[in-house]
C-alpha cells in the first residue's frame, strides 16, 4: 500500500511513501538533473536504491537497488551529455551510469584502479571529487593513502580511462569546472598546496600550476573557496605574502590568463569568504572584513560585471549602517543565495557586535545593489536561527528554528516583507531538510506530523514536494 495526496491548495505533499509505515526512507543525495530529481532512499525491503521523481506518485520510481546508499549524482553536459542520459553516481564502492529508466544502471567496467587489471572501476579504494566537464568525468581514487587522479571520457558508447596523475601521497581536492577548463588543488612537498589548471579538459590532461607563494609555502588552505563566474572566470581565496605578512586574499583568473589577479580591499587582512555568484546579475558577492575606526566590521562586498570586469577592487555594501557594527559580526555561517537578479542573505542589523540578531535581507544584485530593509520575522522576535536557504523560481525558500530548539519550519519570500511567510501547510512537516529546487518546485525531506489513518502510526521521514 502506498500513500499519496492530491495537492489542491498548494500544500506540501509526500511524493511517495517509499518506506511505508513509521520507519524513515532515509532519503539523501537529492540532485536536480535536467529538471528531474534523483535521490537515494530505502524501501520496506531495507535495500537502498537510486530513485527519480517528477513530484508525483506515478513518476517517483526506483531505478536499481544497492547495498549502500547511492551518492555523488551528476551528469555529463557535452555532446554526449544530459540529452542522452549519461547520469553518473557512486554506489557499492564503484562508479555507475544510468539513463534514469527503471532497471537501467550499469557499473563502469574499464580498469580496476587498485590493481591495474581489467574489471570494475575501483572496487577497492575510495572514488571522490566527481566533476563533469563536456563529455568527460574527472575524479580521484584513494587506495591505502595513495591518491590517483583520472579522466573518464565518453566517445559514442565507449568509455576511455586516462591517468592524469599517478597515485601518490599528494592530495588532490577542490575540482572546479570553469568553461572548458578544470581547476584543482594539489599538495606536494616541493611547492606546498597550490592551484592547478587543465585547459580544454575534455581533450587534454596537461596541467599548469599557479604558485602564489614560490617555494614550499602553501597558497591554498582548508578554508579556501572557489567560485566560477560566467564561462571563463574563476574567483578563489588563497594565502599570499603582503604588507602585513601572509594573509588570506581574493584572486581572479580567466581561461586566457596565465597569472591570477589580486582583488584589493581597504583592509590589510580582509579574510574574504562566503563567495556567491549571481548569474542573472553577473555579480559576485562575498563577506570580508572592513576596518572602520579601528573596529573590524564584517560586511558584504560586491564585484559587478564579475565575468568580464578588469576592476581589481571590491565595492563595500554597508548593510548594517550602525557605526562600527558589521552585518556579519557574530554570524559564523551566513546563508547567501542569488534569486534571479536579486540576492537573499542572513545578516544582523543589531546596534552592537556583541549581540547580533540574525535576520533575512534581500537586495537587487544588478546595478549598484540597492539594499532593502531587513525582512524582519516578527514571530521570532529580534532575530532567528536559520537552517537552509535556496532559490526556487523567483522566490527564496528557507527554514527557521522554532521555539523548540532543533525544530525547524519552512518559509518562502519574494523579497518583500509582506511576501515573507511560512509555507502554507508546512506545519504538517517536521524538520524539513535538504531543500532542493527542481524548476519551480521545491523538494525536501521531512517527517509527517500527521498519523496515517490506515495504520494509526506516523509515516517517518519521507520525500516531499511543493510549488512555493
């Protein structure tokens, strides 16, 4: 028996009661591929499976069962990409591909990276950092502390595996696709951890290094972030030697350039972080420190025309206009997301850095970036604790902690105070998480607050959908 509901008043509904009864389906890895949701979940057999859904009972279907939850779901995007159904994922220690049709899941069988012999791809070891670029898939594989770097290229129906870097103790991380180039970081004894690039990565595996601290000084640290802006520009944070010694800075590099460009701030140690690119406005936003009257203010900065600009400075947007008070002081993990040409983010409008009150803000991301007043959520007094924030169509969807610690509710906003409200019917869902936009719909995981009229029990945690 399955449970479904007719969504006649646009309230959240369970797409399908995957694990019927009070147990939870343990849905994870929610991924939007070409306006289809792929996810991992378990049913009443106890087996995990890769599923796909368009948001209704009859199109929420399992593809194949596995012993372990499928993860790292993505698709190729070249001539042989999404249109032909090349969706990849990891499961049971191997790399798989599927068209999304029930029963269609094939393990890639080219070379066993653990022995160099033929057979399933890496049945021993850990595949990580899956990154699609054109008709190729790059990834790392770790076996007993030795990390190798590989490219899997599809030509017609044939997959060809190329070893980019032989297994060694060097770590390879932060794979980031920018246009036709692939950037990654690598830690080596001689040069420290630095940034590398493979240009035309579908057809070449030749790397070049950007050593911002020549010698064995590390440029890239564990907190470094990487964001693609447009089709050819990468913004990233890295350690560099400046006037005050080694400090964390913001850099930009394009596919046609051979040297990264330093972006400057008035503050000697800006500590740039939380980089967010808004494509529809072609603007990069970030949090950084600004020095005002010897008081460190963490504020919002903007780089307009981010994909093409030659400017080397970031513009300060003074969100909290109180003297010597920063909008992000005391906000350790601000949420920032672009929605169309707008930007939504959580920050503080408090009058003191010692008592931040987190609120939701919205501003127009294009032009000069005119800020709107904070979207004060009166139900939660002067501040709120936010869980997740995502863009869904022309709105933002987010979760807020309620009066009971650890219990969250679902909200949506169109950028106005009047249009910032709880989602109708969201009181029927306990603790919505994994908010994932698919077109104009929002999928998420949550527990049904109601009791099943047939079984008299709850339904556990399941996959839900709504058009907010």
